C-alpha cells in the first residue's frame, strides 16, 4: 500500500499520464519510491548511512530518468512538478539519524 504522501503525488498526476497512455509507468515510479522509503523507515538507525544514501540516490536517478523519458509526452512542467514532489520525499529522509 502506498503511503499517503506517495498516493497524493500519484493521484495528482494520474489523469495526465492516463491520457498519454503511460499510466503503468507512473504507477511504477511511486511504487519504487514508496518501497525505498519503507526500507529506510523500517531499518531506521540500523541501516548504515552510506547504504541509506545509496538507496536514496538510486531512487533519485530513477526519478530523473523517468522525467527525461516522458517529459515530451505529458509536458515538461508536469514532469518537473512530479519530480520535485518525489525528490522532496526522498531528500527529507534523515540519513544521519
């Protein structure tokens, strides 16, 4: 189940991606972000900060790739807003403690 923050991002952009026929890919990126956050929150301080940063950076790279791949289909501004939302969730994670 998606966290409320992830679900909100998904709901906000679902219609744009549905119209472009890309809804399956939109589902995948919030799911991956949600799983990353669950892993980080589940392990808390037991997860080494370097490993935690690796999870976060890997997810940010996936988000960036997703943005580049679909910006032409749904609009650069839409993709920028979605990217900013997902980024803020990941960057808001306290990796040191």
